[in-house]
C-alpha cells in the first residue's frame, strides 16, 4: 500500500482507514475527535505508527456495536498494525477489536485513561497485544466478551 507521512499538528476530524496504507506520524501528530470514534479501521492490512489518538467525549447519539460508546481506535477487520501510538478515550474503550476478520497487531502503545476498558475484544475478534503500557482505565486493561480471543 501507499505510505503517508503526517506532519506535526492536531487533526480534529475522524479518520477512516479502509485501504491498505501505512500512516506514519511525525513527532506531535494528534488525531483529536469530539463526539464520535476517532479512528475506524476496516482495511484488510496496513499500519499506523507514532500517532496520538484522543477520543474526547461522547455527544448525543450512539455507535452501533460498541455498547453505545465511542472509542479511540475501532478495528473491525484485517491484520492492521497499530505501533508506537498513544490512545485514550473519554467515552468508551481506548481500542475496540471485534468481528471474526479482525486480527490486528497492537504493539508498543500507551493505552490509557479509557472511560471503559483499555482494549475491548469481542464478537470473535482476535489480535496480538505486545509490549503495550495499559493503565488508568476505568474497567479492565483488556476486556474480553462474546468470543474475543487475543494473544497477550
């Protein structure tokens, strides 16, 4: 896939990754979204690294399948890699991994200050969580439900 280098700055719109791309953040890149999920991944593969993701809070409305909450990074499919990122959510989980086709790698990330779990894996979601700092989340660091089966 293509490689996108993102310049330092704060980006306030949600990001949908539906193609196999590599997104590399320069120092100081923040995706900061209020009232919706910050990053949604449906691509079959790809990578995002060195990006801070901030889901600020919930607004009126809900997101189907996520217990009515918004998340920092919503991974619904593929073998996407999330590397060296800093993720937080003031509405729901920091990272949601769900669906039988979701098998991402989350490595060397700071996953913190989630209003629910740090990482929520459910509905047959898998994935590999390696070398992450998961802390200060209101629920479990990693929450498994309905067939969620990651490798820790």
